C-alpha cells in the first residue's frame, strides 16, 4: 500500500497544484489556442503553396 502512495505522490501533487492554478489564475484555453494555431497554419499553407502542374492529378 505504501508503494502505491509513494509512486503516485508526484502525480497527486501535480494534480492538486494544477487545480489550484486553474481556479485562481487566468489560464488560457489550450484547445482554443491550438485550434487558432492550426487555422493560421492552414491559411499560410494555402497562401504559399506551389501551384499544381497540369499533369499532376495523382
């Protein structure tokens, strides 16, 4: 029993600290931030992509 508590101590402490920080500070929404980054990447890719050649259907 003591081995389980000892091995998961850092996980439990990290979870408790994460909950405290999320409740008391203005933490950005990471999913929204990642979605915005992907949208910017897609826009850049479409803007600077080389044009397809006429015989390039594959």
